[in-house]
C-alpha cells in the first residue's frame, strides 16, 4: 500500500478528505514541515499539498518540494498553496491539478493573496472568503444574468482593496459601488448558488492521487 501524506484541513475537512482517499492527513503546510518529514520518514510515495500557511508563518519553500521530487516522491498540488507551488514547480516535476492551478499557470491570477484566507488555528475553520472564490462566483452570476461585466469588475476591485482576513461576500457586496437592488439580488442568488472553487479543486487533487496510487 502506498504511503501518502496530504496537507489540508482548510479547503476540505479531514473527515471529507478521508472519505475520498485513505492517507495521512496533516494541517496546512508551513516552511520546514517537508524538510522535517523527509528527514524522519523514508518510505513516502506521494505528497499532496492543498492548503498552506502564507502570512501566519513562512510559506513552504520551493527547495523543500524540490528535495522531495529528487527523492522520486510524487508531489501533487492544487486548490490553494498547492496550486501556487505547482504553477512554479511543474517544470521540475510537481503535478498541478484543478482550475486554480490552471489560472496560475496561464497568468490569469498571480498573487498568493488571490487564494489566501484567514483561519482559526485550533480548528482550521475558514474565517474569511478568498478572492478567487469570489471571482468564480461573481462570474457565474454574470453568466446567469445577475451581474454585468462592469459590476463583476467593480466587486472584484473592491475585494482586492480589502485586506484578505476581512474579505467576505457580505462585506465586499455592501462596500461595492453596485446599486442597492443589484446587491439584494446578488445576495439572494448566492444564498442558493454559491460554490467553493477551492473545495472543488481540493477534491480533484485527492481523486487524482487516489487514481495514480491505484495504478502504481
């Protein structure tokens, strides 16, 4: 049986992740975690990186991931920190999965701030909404005729101007310059249709790891 380590807990809960893929689940990765892991264990086959700390502590270093790749460990990333690092390291063998990874790879998004959220350090519960999730939801609202392109741009610009721990759909909508009727319609629309792109990509990472682990 393959030895699989996955860093998550924020984009997807440990319980839900375990229902998709049997693995050793660890909290969001920070700098030094991979180095410590590689020094203490030599039987790892696959490492999945979904969530990671950005500002609460230094982010996982590129050289840590490269060291894992040098040891012939398969490293898969997506959804959040995993998508960002996979975009930077896929030329060296890291595997990127999901739409957020593709957005980074294609230059549609560039900043770690685009996926950053604040979290409860004890429970890993998400305390704010990510800019990227707003982008996907507001664009879907545009496709469904709730918003115009100009209103989407206004909402995303407003969100960008707010420090990431304070971002929420409610706060961004209220602070934006779109008219009050549109604000009300959008809130009602999101109550019924809001989805979490980071969660969807996290599931895709786990499903991909499950698939390759069964083949190897």
